[in-house]
C-alpha cells in the first residue's frame, strides 16, 4: 500500500483567512495522522490577482499556525514548461481547439445558462472552426484560448467526504488562456500527477472542477488522486467567507495578539473537534478523526469572537 501524499496549495491572491486555514488544517491532519508526505505548492499563476508579498506572507502564516510540510515549496510560475508540454500532448491527440469567444459573448449566448458558480457555460461556438491558434488569430484578429473538447455530459465519482457525485460537466472548458498561460484545471492536474499526490483535500466550492480534472487525468494518461471536498466556512449571510464579512485574515488575528493556539482551537471548533474557546496546536488533534465529526454543511466563521473591533 503506497504512502499517502497530500498537498497544501494556497493561492497568493490575498491574505489567508479562516476558511482557507480550516481546509489546510484538515488536509494537514489527514496526511500527518497516517505518516504520509505533505507538499506545499504556491499557485501563483493567476496573473494580476497575485499579490507580490503574498507568497512570503502565506508561508509565514502557515508556519505560525503550526502547519509543516515536506521539502521545499513549489511555485507554479516555475513550472510553465510542464504545462506547455501537457497542452502539446492534448493538441496532438485532438482533445483541444482554439476559441476566440469573449466572456461577454458566451454570457449572451441563449444556450449558455450559468453553472452553480459564476462561470458561464460554453456553448461550443468555436468547435471545429479553426485549424490552430494561428488560424484563429488570422481569422479574427484575436488571441485564442484553448478549450478541452468534452465528449460526455457526466463523469461520476465518489468523493471522500461528499460521497457519490454525478460529476456533471457543462460545456468545453479552457486549459490554456489567451496569453498562453495554463488555466487552473490543467495546472493542478499536471502538478498533482508530477508530485505523486494521492489525496486532495479542498473546499467543496471546487466540486464542479473535479469532473473536468478527471477528464484531463484520463486524456493525459495519468492516475487521479482521491478527492475529499469539505463544506465551506461562511458568513452570516450564508455566503463564502470574504472581506464583506469583516477581516478574518490570519494576518489580522496575529496583529491583534491572537495566539496560534487560540486560532487553531477555533478552527478545531469549526471542524467539530473541540469546544468553542479551546486552545490547541495542530499536533494535539492528530488522534482525532475529523471526517466522523466534521459538519456536513457550511459553518459560520465570522462570529469567532477572537478579537473585537
């Protein structure tokens, strides 16, 4: 039986907050409790949304919490050649095609209702229209993205926490952006496979991404990991925790003198592992089994009471 390999994969587009921290704690616990290997990957390819100082801040925040990892952090921005190789393989196998459609054009298409998230469903406008990227550019004057050609409506899978999923896929999806950079769906598949990741613990707002990624694993001849999607941490309005709910960033807690033990204790409370007000370190939680007590639905995180003002 192979050892578990997990990963923490923060994106330096802003400060880590309670929701991120709870997911990372669960991912850390799942691997460390089984003596596995835990990797750190910084997902820093989201263009202008990446904050220059956020990488160092993210690493500092994780260490402050008491979360550790094995080996040196990997930055996606240093792996662009690997993504380009994967795109070349998909292109050679006829699994991708150029697309010059703008987001507005997709949103305006009558046959393109929105998914549960905020991404419009692609109606297939550019399927079979252009021979390659150069032809798309010549015909429209626009740089083209590359979309993966989806050949089925569903990719069923069993999630480690959410259970059986239909795995609905609504339309062809982007694997290479207009600027030539990799899209999220492709990059995470390439990275997880290259690192031998066998378990991915992440928030359940990414459940819709899983069938897309499973298709990419299949198309690239790679073995997929076990996916474990956990419910979101939300605000009083039931929406995913964000700035509109106040500052719940780890940086803010640190600036206000909140101890890591108090913060981890609150994360443990949000996981159903400790009473409110507990003070613990991550290592104190390794004897517990979070999957048996973790709330099945979203939990409120903006009423933490760890600081005032």
